[in-house]
């Protein structure tokens, strides 16, 4: 068997998972397994080192399909490695990111910080708002791959105040140099953008970090302009499936109460407002036919966003737990397309400092899957120039500053280019 390159190994581990040998001392060396948000972070956080860039991932450990994996994590002479049982010569050195000290701290209100947010790769992920409304309907309208309803209020605090979030983000920034806080929410009974606004403003004023937001799309598109003026740096839109039949079947709540078009409208709006490469469309690969996944990638890049593609994980507790984990060969095709579609559309990925997302194969991780052509070298050259040119802008964005826009009264907002909100 040929040795896999770092992106191929990352994909194969996402598809097959990893067993843990008795030699490992993860309780001492690793972050805890955290079943938070939609549940995708339920595995083991790993770093696959490579000279060009380190790849961060969250490898499945607990799901039944992991029984059949050829991969085993072991510890030898104080270092971790992954062995492939199909060929004894295949040994891959890996790093285990340690548990941050702030996971043991509490906010001034007494909330454990590890229940306010979790590190997913190098960024701080925070679920805000109530448990997703789709989990509270009868019959349930929850998305079939999701386990949020089993996690919020159990493994993470049900209610997170602005102060809890600010104190946790400050601790994560001070200790680990976190540069990005990503908010995520399920369906709320009010517009989630209204709920997010005070958190965004407080982080910009008191912490100084890049801020991302993922929420059910608002029909009031002007509110995205409001959030941008409050400081949101990135929006992601998880429409999950491009094929409308799969969208309807696997996302009953989103189908009935939101509709696929609302995701496209919001994504296209922010792409126009914020420019190329700032926002993302989020999809799941491994359930709908691969042609639909490739069409999604082409659509997302055509409107100026980058695709964030999760490899489907049949999680315990999800309605889709019985489905098989995706095939490695198909996922390689998907992620090669992610990289090459970004290249074709001239989408600059990976510019922001220290943002490695462990729940997906990052678009720039996928560079290892694409052949070395003149076009690729030119794209990589432009990416490295853009990264250097953008550094001062990111430094400014990560400096705390007053935000002269109300976060609590959206009706007071007067967008610069649009008509005032009605
Ligand atoms: S919208 Fe779907 S994926 Fe998001 S929290 Fe609700 S059920 Fe889960």
C-alpha cells in the first residue's frame, strides 16, 4: 500500500476513524471528547504534521463503524503515532493538542468555561440561544444527522450570558492565542441575528478577535449589514444538501420553516456585501449523490464563497446513525474539487491567522490532493502574497475597539447603502 499524503490520511481517518491502544494516556495528554453543538466534535482532536502546513482534525472514535478501521493510535517513547494495520511499514507521526488550562476555570458567574465554548481545532466554538426549536417539536423536525438536542444543556451550558462568553474568549485568547470565535445556533423562535448581535459587539469591544456566525438565515437581509457593522467577519450558511430532495428528506424543519432558497439569498447577499472569500456555504458530503455535492461546491464558489464540507459522521443518537460512513475514494474527489473550484474562482482561502477547523477538511488542506500544475503554483503564489498583504488588516480587526452601533435596537440601524429597515 502506498503511503498517504496528509490530506489523504485526514480524509481516510474521517471516513474510518481510529482505535485507541492501551499505551495512550489521553486523559493526561488530550482535550476531552466533547459532544457539543451538532455533535461533530465528538471524536479525538489530532494534528497531522506536514512541512507545508499542519492539518487539524477530529477523528471518529466512538461510532460503531470505527470497529472496522485499520488505524490505531499508540504512544511510543512519549510520542503519538498512527499505525495502519494493512501495511506494517505505514506509521504516521501525529500530535495530540493538549487540554487548555482554561477548561478548568469558571466565569465570574460560576459557569464552567468548558461549558461556554470548546476549541475545535484552533478556534473557539460557541453555541448560543436555546436548544434548536426543531428538536422541540412533536414529531421532531430535527436534521437527521444532528445531535444538538442531546447536547445543549447537558454537555454545554443552556444559557450563555454575554459576560460568560467575553470571559471565556479572553481566557482562550490569552492562554492559547485564539484568533477566531465562531457562533453557531439552531432554529430559534426569534431571529437568531438579533440574539447574536450583543455577543458580537462585546467581543469586538472587549476581546479583539475575529468573529464568525452561523445561524438559520434571516429574511431581513439588511440585518446582515447591521451585523457586519457590529463586527462580524464571516458568515457561514449550513444548507447541507444541494439536491432539493435530500434537503427536504434530511432537514424536515429547514424544509418546512425556512426553505433552501433562503440560504442562497442570504449567502449571495453577504458575498456581494463583503467580497470574495469572506463567507462560506456549509454542506455535508456522503449522503446525497456525489454529483450533487460537486454541484454544491461549484455553486458556492461561483457566488464568491468558499465551501466548508463536513464528511458525514453517523453519530450515536442521530436519526441517520444507521447510515454508513462515506467512502474514502469519493471524498478524495470531493475535496480535490473544493481546492480546484476555489482556485478557478480565485477565492483566497486560509488568509486569516491561526484558523484551523478540525471538523472539516479545510480548503487549503486539500492542496495536497491536486496535481502540481502551473495554474496551481500561480494560485499558491497569489495566496501567499494575499496572506502577507492582509496581515495588518487582521491585526487591526483583532484589536479591541469601540463599536458605535446599537446591538440591542436593530430598528435604530441605518444601513449606508440600503433603504432603512421597515
Ligand atoms: S438546524 Fe438542524 S443541524 Fe442545526 S441545530 Fe437544529 S436540528 Fe441541528
